C-alpha cells in the first residue's frame, strides 16, 4: 500500500506535545497550593536534569563522531522532558488537571498530558557544533520571556513590582516576567472566582509550552529541524501531527521508500518495555551528580593551586588617593585559633603612581589612631574597595619613619614592601608620602602565604578526578546496559 503526498505539505515538528482538548475540570482553589505539592517532583527533576545535561554532552560527542544520537540516551532525555511537561501541565505551566503527575520517565497513556519525540536518524556532525547555542539564540530570547517564575506571599513587607492583596489581607507579589506562569495564575483566578477555565487561555498556554519544549528538544540535539516561529495552540494532538511529511508531488511512500530508511526520523516507539530500569536511572543520576561535583572540585582545586604566585596569595591591586597626608585602612581584625597556620606571613606593598618616595607602615589600631589624630587623611572604609571617607585635619607633627608606632614599615622610591607574621589583634595599614607632604596617589596590594592553599588544591584535584572517573564509569555502564536492551 502506498500513500501519495501533496507537494509542499508542512511537516510535523519532531517534538510532539499533546494534552486533552479541554482542561480536566480543575478545582477552584487547589492551584493555590500546587507549588507545595510539586516539591517532591521538583527535587527529583533537579537531579534528573543534572543527568540530562551530562547525557546531552555524551550525545554531543556521539553525534560529532558518528552522526547518531545514542538510542538509550535519547530515550532517557525524552523521558526527562516528558516528566517535566506533566509536572508543568499539573502546576503553573497550564493548571490543566488536578490529577497528580506520576513519578516515571515513561509515557502514561491515561494521563492527560503527553510528550513524544521522533527518534532521529542521521544527524549533521557540523550542525551539532552551533545549533544548541548560536542558532538557538533567537528562540532563547523568546523562551526567556515565556518561562515561569511564580508568585510568593510577602505579608506586610514592602515590595516593588506587581503585588495584590486578597480579601483576607494576605499580600502576594509576582516575582518575574514569565508569561506562561503569569497566564496560568490568571487562569487560576478565573477558576477561583468563576469555577471556569477559559478555553482560549488554555489553548494559548498549551501553545506557549509547545514552543518552549520544541526549543528544548532542538537545544538538546534531538533534531536538526529548526523550531518554527509559530504558535500552535490547543490541546488534543499536536496541530502539526495531522499533516503528512513533505514529499514532492507524486512521491509514493512504501516500505522501500528513502523517506522511510534508517537515516530518516522515526516515530517514537510505544511498544515494548523500557530499557531504563530504576537501577539504571539511579546509576545515571548518581554518576551525573558525581561528574558535575568532580568537575567543580577540579576547577576549584586548580584555582586554589593557581592562587599562589611566588609563594604568595595576592589580592588585586587597589588604586588609592588622597588630598591629605595619608591613606589608612579601617582597623583589620585578626582573630581565631590557627591564625599562623591559616594566613602564615602577611605582606603589604605600596607604590607611588607618580614615582615619588612612599612610606608604608603597619601599626596596632590604637597606635595608628594616636599618630593620625588631628591629621588630614583618607580612610578606606572597605577592605580592598574604592569606598573612602575623608578626615579633616592638619599635617602630621612628625615624619612617619621617625615614629615608633609601627610594627613594620618601609619607605623609599619604587614599590615598598612590608612583611610580618599574622598575629591576632586589630591592625591598620597606613600609606603616605615619605616626605610628609600632602597629596598621594598610590597602588597597594596585600598578600598572605596561606600554607594550606597548595595541599588543599591538590586534595580537591585528586578528589575531583576520582569523582570524574567514578561518575563517568557509572554513567557509561548504565547507558551501555540500556543501549544493549534497546538492540535486544
């Protein structure tokens, strides 16, 4: 038997989002607490999406080198999208039903919301490099407007933005511009006050969700077909699913047709048991979390190890200036046990930006206050920030290097450096022209040896590598077992 298709027929998009043609008579008030009811789903989906991300990276390299999306990975990722759509349909993506979503990656035939993705055949190796970021940017901008953010109760607090008060005096605020969630809340108020869900609003919400999930499927590399800039509204079947695939006029589709070969997209299978058992799902999720944590530890360990330059962990350079006679920090408190082991040696460096001689000294807070009493100077109000306050006064009574308040000091041209052990107490750093004149612009930085940095960096790197290896093995074994089942 053959089928002849008309020329130019619009093809169905490979991501099929469907729901009941009409909302499932949701209750008037249950939607108000659905944010609480979906907490278990939110927790599970958080870890499933971590696995989704890792497996999408696996699919990326598989497509890059083979042109194929691994079947088991594809089935898992479609399951995550399907689960997410069911929760969105129940909650603030549509409020389309009060039937609680099932905890499964598989399709549930009698649940009112469904999602399927046509399994792709051969995919472009080159397109995979750019479609998920560069080509999808226009759609990402649209999705950013559509995605949900929600509302929260604020009581008597003062808030900016859209807020309203119920008859009982409870105050709520809208926390973002997510159009889907905003429209779902509007539908909720229709239900609350009229007991009716406007059909047009329901159809619009399904269309907006359909747009978002089409983009998700494209960004997750499941298809090379670019998502249409088209709002296909309504429930029932996806509006495009009733349209035949494109073929030139007179083309017949039969068992040997090139359009039905393995390289062509294939409809999702709805028969047979799933290759993703509970144990394999748990293995993939645990492995994905280990991979992400391991990656974070490797990056963190490399960063901590790279902090030390010439044995010092140095702050960014701060430019300070004053029209007075000195620049001083606010008192810096050093407290706690293990201070020597934690900071080790401390270093303060200063250099006049005009090349003049500069003085830098460290004194206890009381001694520094006594020396600067009555002196016009600038106080840096935050550690290593440009925030400052001016103190009025006169010139200092004595030259800085001729005073005995300094625990450590240095003066001269070029960059001057002061080093001292980390000692508990309250300390002030003072920088001023060595000749005692007014006006200074200088660059300063502080540093510590932090002897623990290198061992900590090494430990983080080691643990991160072990987690990467273990997580990679767990993901690989689960995917391999699931892939074997799909071929059985």
